C-alpha cells in the first residue's frame, strides 16, 4: 500500500474514531502533498512523500525551538504532538551506531581523511541515509569523525 493510500485510510479511521488531533495533522499532510503535486504537476511516489514528511517534521522542530525560546510551552506542545503523528508515516530511524558505520564505509569508499573532504562524504552519505537519519546528526557525527 502506498503512503498516500495509507494516509487516506488513516484519515477515514480518524474521522470514525473522532480523533480530531490526528485527523487535523493527516489533513495537513495531505494538503502539503497535494500542494507539491499541483505545483510540480506530478503524482508523488512514496520517496517524494517521505521528503514532504521530513520537511514537515523539520519545520515543526524549528517551531518548537522558537516557541521554547519565547517561553510558549503550550504552542511547543502542539508542535511536538504534530511531530509524533507525522513520524508515524516515516521509515524507522537508524541509530548512531548505524550512522557511524555508514560514515566509516563512505570514508573507506572515498578515501576521505580530513575535514576538507566533508562535502565529498556528504554527497555519498545523503542518498543512502536521507530518509532514515537526520542529516544534521549525520553531519555532526561526520565532523567528529574527521576531526579525530
């Protein structure tokens, strides 16, 4: 079943359950997907839907940090709840150990050894890890590995 079909089925189920919170977030997801499809005049596949979901999570994490800085915990809690619903549709995240293993493999593959090679390494790692890991975390771990 495609992600778009799963979202539609979950939206119907949320309506039947009366789960207004999940329903609202699923509608936001569907609207974002439809907006991108209309803008680009294409039908999104699962990989592109995952990219939309990752973007939505990133936006909400940014909002949470801004709300916390402004001492608006009530709004930050709403954003965190939305993140939980959105992440239901994302593939399972990999752990730090798996990220480090991928970094080591990429370093061996490219022969990279210094911080100057970071761009080359990120170019290799991004296609492999983009859907399964936070690329900010990957970048941080990569910097640590290259620094020593």
